[in-house]
C-alpha cells in the first residue's frame, strides 16, 4: 500500500468535510422538508441547510488561501500555477522513489523534504532553481539525485549545496529557451547585446553574459565557430569605449576578410606575418603596463576598466594550424612566441590585454598548458572528441548527452558554470553575416 504524506492526509480530510457538508446541505435543503411534511406523528426540528453550505465554503476558502500562500499567488495566477505544477511533480517523483522520512509513531504517513521554486524572471519563467531542504537522512540521496524527470518542459543543468548547507539547489532552464535565435541585422545584434551587457562585457546567448576575459574556443568545421567569432567582434566594435582588436587568421578565411574590412590590414595577419603582429601586440601590452603603473600605485586591486581604458584583444583563429606552421622555425623563435603568448595570458587580464584563441581541436600539442590554464572562458561549439573536452574543461567533465547543431555547444565561466559541469550554450544565428 502506498503511503500518504501529511499534506495528502490534510487534503483528504478537508475534501471529505466539503463533500459531506454538500451532501448534508443537499439533503436538508431538498429532501428533509418532504419528510417534515409527510411525518405528522412527531414534530421534526427545523434544520438550516445553509449552515452546511457555509461550512463547505469556509473550508474551500481556507484551502484556496493556503494554496495561494504556498504558491505565491501575489506574483500572479500564471506564476502560481507554474510554481504549483513543478512542485507537485517533484514531490510526487520523490515520494514514488521512496525518498521519504517516516514518522516514528505513525509509519502510515511520510514527510517529504520542503521544496521551493525560484524563477530568475517571474514573468517569462524560462530559468530558475529548485531548492530541496537538506537533512542528515536525505543528504546523500539529494547529492546523487537527478530531477529532470520531474521537470516537465525544463531541464536540470547543475546542482550544488547552498552556502548555509541547508538546501540542495538544482538549476533548470526551459527547453524552449534553447531554441536558436535568428538575428537579421547588425543593429538588432547590438540592441540584443546591450540588453544585458555593458562596455566591458559580451552577451553569448539568451542566458549568458560575461565580462571581457581570456577565451578558449573549440569548434570543428560547420560548428558555427566563425559566425560566433564575428558576432563577438561586432559586439566589441559597437561599444562606446574604443576597444582595439588584433586578429590573426592563418587560413585567410571569413574571419580574416571580416577583420581587414573592420579593423584594417595593419592589425590583421595571416600565417606569414602572424608572429610580427603577436610581437606588436606584446609591445602594446608593455606600453599599457607602463601607463598603468602610477594608477596602480594609488589604486590597489584595480584594473584597466577602473582606469577607463579600452581593452586590447588578440584574437587568434585556427591556432592549431598556426602553431603547426611554426614547426619550421628555429626552436628559439618558437619558444619566444610561446613565451610572449604565455606572458599575455598571465599578465593581460588586469591590464586589459585579452587573449582569444580558437581552434578545431585542443590537446597538449595544440595548446601549451601554461596558456590553456589561463583561458577562463571556455567554449566548445558543435560536437568534439572526448580528448578535446577533457583538455579544454577538466578530466572529469560531464558533457550533456545532447546532439549539438551549428551554434550549439557548452561553456564554462566562474560563477556561471564549472569546468566539470559546463552549461549548454545556444549562440544566435546572425543571418546578416552570410
């Protein structure tokens, strides 16, 4: 026999009172007067039938008030219904999984952990969190539990303990939120970007906006990598601050042609003059370092952004192919270039010298470890091999079992998604770039 929860018991009791009261009301309102007329031997007492109707109405009002309070009805009926449906499914799944706390003196009833739903936006309700109260009995079960089956129309993305350790938090997003947005003009792209980003941040998709930081981008042919790079460049160039871009594309593909048109040939390079541009960027970084010395003396723990300076971006597309071409150089020259890039990766963030590296595959030969570890924003578009995922993110990375199409992938960034549990990313399709 399935056990009941205390809430179910209270519900059964309340609805029983309502049904019985309505039965008595119907009896005393319709049938009892007929008995009074026909039975003349004794004088039957008069019964006010509306008392039972009032009792049923009072219990119904109490149930509605409790339901409204429990499901935060003051935020709107639509919100309350969504809150109720998610909570109900989670409670039912937990109960069916025998995830329950039996009372010591009444083993017919069980008590489920308290559940709360928090939406990031109470109006659109596309992302949010399920909070399940922690306890000694449930701690291990909550740690291992996946709640996707209980979230109809939503997907649980990651889970963790709250800072006070009293709640397990399960982040979720709507399946509809992962539909790829089409942007048909540069103006629309900028308007879309500015909704969530400032002059020192970039919007990646409908859910993710990140500040400027070193980035490692991986994507096979057809993954949408070039479109994504061009979208980021368009955002950088649209900022009110005049950020500077240095772009290298050894294969002279779409990114190279776009860079020549937007930033000019003096800061665009192919395979032949890539090293010169890297050295030029490094010199610019050292000049920036000298510029900021006085500012840092009087402003500790500040960055170029606090000083109101523009960011300097070094974007290297097809880094694996470029580094392969350097094998013909003397080892001393190769080591010098790697040293420069490592210097940018280690020192550039505070100075505003940002390194973006894009490649089709990532391994120890493609990307030096010293550089890779400094790429804070990590993105993999499309499907990649297991070694690439492990090299870019972490050895224990948990890649969602999703069939990625062009423009879809995963990313990690501190505070948004860890390297062991990256988040799904759906980059807008910028059709105007065709």
